C-alpha cells in the first residue's frame, strides 16, 4: 500500500497487506490527517540514499 506524504515522501506498507485486505486498510487513512509509522532502523538510516535511487521507505502503522 502506497502512502504519499508531503513531509516524508512516498512510504509503503507491505507487511500483512494483500489484495484482499488492502481496500479495508486504505479506508482507515484519511487525507489531511497525521499518522505515526514505525520505520525499521536500516530504512531510517539509509532513507536519503533510498530516495536518491528512487526507492521508497517501508513502514508499519503505529498501533
């Protein structure tokens, strides 16, 4: 699932997302609201390099 953020760029939630449950997960997100995500240590550390090679950061929703 792709999330475009003006502050963080493009983020992806991949873990536990399937074509069957993606619409239900997407319903939980509303434009204009703020959300917190958990970012893995490697993704966070290399976030600038990932963006330079056009790779998005994988995140998990914060419970």
